[in-house]
C-alpha cells in the first residue's frame, strides 16, 4: 500500500473518554489467539474480561477455553461481536482484516506490542475503531480505578 500512515495525537483525557465509552458499549468480546494455558497473557486478560463481558474464544486448536465454546475463526461465531481483542503477531494481522470487517465490531483492539498500520487504515475506513499496542485488561482496570467504569 502506498498510503502513508496518519499519526493521530490523542491527549490522555481524550483517550480515556474514548476508552470509557467503548468499554461501556461493549457486551461481547472475541479474543483471537486465546490460549487455555494460564501462563499466557491471552488467558489472564480474557479471564479478567470474562467477569465483565461475554468472551468468545477464537483459536482453531481448541474446542473450549474458559468454559466457552472456542471457534476456529471469526466467521464461525454465530452471535454479534462488539470488540475483537487480538493476541497475534503483527505480521498476522492483515489476514484477519476481511473477517473482522465482515463481523462488524465496534472495535478491533491489538494488544501490547501489536500494530499494523495498513490493517488499521482498512479497518478505520470500514468504520471500526482501531486500538493498537494497548492492553484491554490494563486499560479497563485503570478506568475502574479512576471511577470511570
């Protein structure tokens, strides 16, 4: 893609407003790359989020994670998804974009250390909020601590 990435500077207060509104509007979170291994970050984050939201595990290697049916990909999920939380390497993000757009979530969230500007651009153009290089659990806990959730 020949387009240059657009860098948007968002002040902390503005970002907290966006995140607060997002977390308040979400009911169902698909966690791509969710592992049943308690030592993995995806497990700890999803386990935490499960106490606040409906979690849909996405991983073709498992039938169930955290007591929930695990789906091989987004297209197999039979219910509406509000937020897609991604635990995949950055170089794997692009292949998730078509299914993510088809799923029509409010947000596509790439966890800490994960970013892909071309994919972010395509998702944004489709009207999906994109968050890169942040942790859902950390932000959710922080906003609860601030009394915002």
